[in-house]
């Protein structure tokens, strides 16, 4: 309703605009609009664009906070050091692994949860309330809960899982430690995924499903030929957000292994360089590389799946 | 019939998924500290290993932890209020006005929602130390505002687009002043959206760890998530698990309260905004 009146208003304005250079009213509206969004823009840029430019600047220095007088410009050598170090590539590979595995599992489980929540008739409030608990819980708390659950000294996982000895040490080797971190990550973020998918599921027309059923489509065919294609936009938005979020994984690693036994992610490496080792030059170079890789992933997902975020939002 | 059974099993699985780890951390918080040191595997405290409420009283008697709760509540609330006020102005403009730069604001908000937070802590650490914001409340409030604004703006503009704004004019035609029309008609319609944005913003601020750990060094501003990791020493393999579990449960109580009271609003906000907090 409101958008309809707004658009006819603006159409009238633009018609007037063709006769006059720019109506006073349109000008005043632009001024007011810009004034209203200005504080938001300033605050958002203050903490992102400005520090990012500063990181770009610092990244060409050899600059350590423990010896600030020794700061010297070194050109691109920080980047060269990072990009030729096998550690950087190993950490990037581990991060990509975290991202791909967690998002894939979350998508499947999240979709199953969304299907259940969509069809449920009883205890709706109870289910939705409980699904918000992992979403709202502090990631650090989730990390602790799962770390303790996996330790053989005080946890329960070894006792519950068959074929695993009671004294198996999950944090002694890369593979089990990575699995434990992924479990915490998946537990905490699947509810978010399932709520986004639930919104997408609500957009699929019941008539179309009914028609497919009448035409003799099996449950499996209806899922793949009707439901999934019709909620493509919602799935893509969910994947995009979760993938970028998973690529930044930090909290769980910090809490559960502190980056030991090869579980370090790119975010954790950057943090370690800057905050723990005070290597601001090198840390800034890593920050820039991290930023660029996030851009690359976002660009890749948007191009690959042709997600139109604006239209996805209108529908969702 | 088969369908109903499937849904019932699905519901049970969802409940297990969501509540089992919560039950575990609560159960862990009742194991005695001596039992933890000696090793006490199992979901429930073994007989004789129970601690009663002693872990909770120890945690609440700890000055560092009490201070961290205060910091978290204060910082999160202030950041939420400021962020929602600024976002309301911007979202009103986006939903109601035609102006140059509207697309730019929305795109920028989206870009910031995806920003790798860790890549900012280095330069922010350096800047905050120079201008004296390091280890202070404003030093955390400012980054929390920047990172919750995108979510708040998207959620609010989605809500504002649905408001029948003609009602404002209708009220004025009926003789209300513009202030009355705004106060009696628009505010009640917009309030649920503003409220939802506030809850999601608060969750973000309460959950943040990266800024909390990088931009503070003492208990004067350290929030709960960072305090939990400090409170136990640096060695991740030898921690007073049950004490920490009690701290974790205490820090989760506000979240559970909010979820219980505002479940409907949160779900609506998450699904209309489609932006992560």
C-alpha cells in the first residue's frame, strides 16, 4: 500500500522534473534523506573504511609495537613473506575446509529443520523458542561446552560414541580437533540457517505442490523439481551469509584449541600476529589479504549462483 | 499418518539438538572442582562428585566476573540504544523518501555485514591506543554500533516499508496535529520493528568476542565472553571446567530470558531482514 503511493508520488515528481530542472520538493527530499542517513554512514565508515585504509598503509612497513622506533617502509615484502610461506597456505586451506564442510552440513540439517518447522502444527512456540537458544548463546560458551564434552577427562562424547576408546584425545591431532571445532560451529549456527530457509519455504506456493502431487510426482520429485527451485533465492542468501561468516571463524578455535595442532584459521593467524606478537606491519598485510579473500568469496558466490540480493530480499 | 510420525520425530530431534548441549553445560556446572581435577567423565556428575551450588557462589563471588557482567550489560545496552536510534533515522529515509545515495547506503550496509572483523582489530588496536579509547567502554561501543547498524537498518527498513503511512494523513484530516498523528499512529505501528532490531543488536553485542578480547586489557571494560577465557588461565587443556560452566550458564541466562519473552519478534526480524547479526 505505502510503496504504491510512494511510487506514484515519485512518478508525479519525475514528470514534473522533465518540465522543471529539479523541483524544490525533490531537492528538499534528497537533502532530508541524506541528512537522515548521514550519521549511519559516518559510524559505519569510521570503524571500517578508515581502519582498513590504515591497515593498507601499515602493511608496507616493518612495524612492531615492541620496537616502534624501528619502523621502516619495506614495500610489498610483508605480502611476499606471507604469500611464500607454506603456513599461510596451510591456514587458508584449513579455513576453506571449515567453511565448505560446515556450510554444507548446516544447509542439509537446516533444511530438514525448516521442513519440520514449516509443517508442524503442535508445539510451534516451543520448537521456535528452543531453536533460538543456540542462535542466541555466546559462541565462546558453545566452544567451552563442546570442548568439555569432547575431553576424555570430564566429557561424555567418548562414552556415548561406539568404537571410540574412553581415553581417546580429540585435541591431540589435527583431524579430530578440527571435527570438534566444526561440531561446535555447526551446532551454534544451524538454527540461523534453518530460520532463513523457513522464510524461503513459506514462499513456495501450496497450489503448485498440490498440482505436482495430483500429477503423480513422488515426494522426492516434488522436493527437487518444485520446492528447491522455488526457494533458490533464499538458499543462496543463506549460503552467502553463512559462508562468509564461516570463513571468518575465530571464537571456537580460540576457545577450543587456541590454534594448536594445525587447527588455526586465517582470522586466528591474523589475530596472533597483531595482538599477541605486536607485529602490526605483518598483521596488517594479513588483514588486507583476509579482506581480499572475503571479497573474492562473496564475488564468487554472487557470480556463480547469480544471486540478486535486492530481489531476494523483496521476496523473502 | 506416516507424515505425522515423521514430523514428531523431527521435533524430538530438533529439541535434542538445541537443548542437549545446554543440559550438558548445566550438568557440568554441578560437578565439584575436585572431581574435575581428578577427571570425572560422563554426562551427569557421578555420585559423590556433585558440587551443589558452590560453583555458582564461587563465580558470583569473583570480582572479575561480576565486573565483566556489568561491562557486558552496560556496553551492550548503550550500543543497542545508539545503534537503533541512528538506524531508525536511516531506515525511515530509505523506506519513505526518494533520494540520491539510497542504493549506496544499502550496499554499504551489506558490505559491512560481511566484513572480516579480525582484519580491523590490528589498526583499531593501534588507533584506540593513540587516542585513548583502548580498554574503555566507548572503545567497544563504537565498533559494536558500526557492526550492528547494517542489521538494524535492513530489518527496520523492511518493517517500515510495511507500515500504512497514509494513516498519518488520515489522522491529520480527522483533526490531529502532526505531533499527535506521529505519536498516536506512527509510533505504535513502528515500535515492534524497532524493538526487534534492538533485540538482534543486543544479541550481537552480547556475543562479540573478537573486539572484546583485542580492544581491552583489564577488567575496566572486558566483556563476559573475553572474561570467561581469561578467568581460567591460558592453557586450554587444563581448565576448571565446572567453574567455567557455571559462568557460562550465568552469561546465558539473559539470552534465554529474551528468547522466552520475545520469540515471535526475533523470528520475524531474522526472516524479514535476512542479514546476520
